[in-house]
């Protein structure tokens, strides 16, 4: 049987775009990946990336709230992000 530690809430969250790069909204779960970076994006690509980043941040908060439904700080962050 596997053991998964209970994730604690932290008021320190990555920005939406940083979360998309890191693969998590939560800095404590951020395990850096050193892949390709620094490529120039068109204006359309940059806008699509911002949209994807916001969607990612909202989904991360949604998943956290699924397992921590009584966390008021997380609910406030989700409302602000929404």
C-alpha cells in the first residue's frame, strides 16, 4: 500500500505562467525540469500561452479544493483566479 502525504496549503503560489512552466501551482511541489527555453513567441502564441497558464492555475486549485474542500484560503484564490 502506498503512502501519500497530505498536502498543506501555502499562501505562496506561483503565478499562472510560472505554474504552467513548473507543472504545479504550488512551489513546494516544484521539481525543476531543464529542457528547451527561451524561444521567441509570436503575439498569438504568447496570448495562447497566457490563456493556457490561467486554465492550468484554475485546474490546479480545483484539484486542491477537491481534496481540501474546507480550505477558505484556497477557495478565495480560486475565486480570484476565476
